[in-house]
């Protein structure tokens, strides 16, 4: 059975790129409390947007979808699930909310992880919630021709309870010792959790929820305001590639955590950068709301819909955004592409 030992994890992960990523994240974390104290009203709106984005992105990675309106109504508890996809979306929202509100009281133990998994299936008729897998599972990949192959064989079902217990004990002792950066420990735990694959279903979504839980418990609360899951969903090919690279030799305790840890730290840094950019713009009272809409096109490449701009500026009303966009189009600064719901805006060259 695979053994877990994090006592020398920092030595195994000593690498210039990892040190650089950690330093950058720590610098952003140092500004975290200043941003939160300076703009609590704006951050409340950002939190609500992030809940929707997190719920959408984490489920989308697993191929679980619904319409934008249904998603928003489900997250805001304005409607009840109509089908299996929506049941799983509502379940994710339930656990995400619990972690946001009570992370200090949820511990890295098998019992608490089982309870979170049970709550993930609150609205589902499936009988798997809160139960370890009872048959072995495999992780498959499909090529362009539709042919499937085994990507990784997780831990056997018979070993799963003991392995998760040992993993949680190893992680908790290392966190309590405070000798290794918690971000390294969190990334290693998440990788090992996914490799154990303790449940028949929901392992990926649970890994992302546990990421937030452990980050919050270690003081990294950026995921409340900017969706970590959204950044993972945007880079999911890199996510799966890093999993594959780090999985070689896992059963023999000879795997290399570096590819996955580097990927995970890059996602956390991207989330913090996103947070800093948004908050710095939001708290600058010298910039008008119209100017902030214009700034979107100045600092970011690509096309933007009205809803995209509203997500970046949740305190600006859709009506004000629409007015600002109209003025920018009339002035020849941006151009309107498409019609109706498919309308987007791009900066003119």
C-alpha cells in the first residue's frame, strides 16, 4: 500500500520556479487584508459573483452544465434543481457555501471529508454521497478518434479508507509542525487525494472544494472573491497534463510532485493577480465608472460582453455599462460585434 510522508517535501520541491511562485503569492497575500478592509462593500459583490463562477467552472470541468440563468438562480437559491446536472450544481453550491461560512470548524479528517461528499449529493437521488467507493475505478482518456485508454489506476477500493486516513494524518501533522509552506502541503495533499480517488464519483469537485477549504484555513482567502475553479477550468489541459506527469511511480512512492505543484501554484498566483487588478481598480475613487469600463479594454486583450464587464466591475450597474459602451463605440474607441445575446465588444486597432 502506498505510504505518505511529507517530512521532506520542501527538499523534494526545492526548485527556482517553485520558490519564485511562492514568493509572488506571499507578496500578494500580504496585501490581502488591506484590500479587504478598504472595500468591504465591493468585495461583497465580488463574493457573490465568485460563487456563481466557482460553481459553474468546477462542474463544467466534469461536463456538468445548465443555462446561465438557471445557474444563477440555483446559486442564489431562487429555484430548485430540475435534473441530475442541476442537482449536482446545487450540491456544489451547498458545500461551497458551507466552506465559506465555517472553514475554521471543518478539519482535514476522513470523517469531515465524507460529510462534505455527502452534502455534495444533498439534492441527488444517487446513493454514493458520503460513502467510499466499493469497487476499483480507473481514470480514462479519450483520443480524437473516440478510442479510450487507461490514464491512471487509482488506489484499490479495499485500501481507500486506510490510505485516506494516513493521508489526512500526514497532512495534519505537517501543517501543525509549521516547517513546510502550507501551499506546498495543500498541493501535495490534493494530488494524493485525486490519486487515491476515494469516491465512485465527485472526486474532482471534492478536490477543488478541499483546495479552498485548506487555503482558507491557512489564511489564503482569495478564492472567496476570485474563482480558483475558473482559473483551473481555463487551463484544464495543463491541469490534466500535470496530473499525468506527477502520477508516474505514485503507487511505488516514487512520483515527482513538481509538475502538479508548479501548476497549482501558478493557478493560485493567477487568482491573486486577478484579485489585485480588480480591487485596485475598484477602490480608486479618482476613476469614473465610465473610465473603468474603458480600462477593461486597455488592460485586457480579447472580446468582452456586457456581462463580462459587469463581472469585472460588479458595483457598476448594467445600465451604466451599456451607456459607457455606447459612448466608446460612438467615439470609435471600440467596435460592436454581433447582435442580441451574442454581442461582444473589441478594442479598435
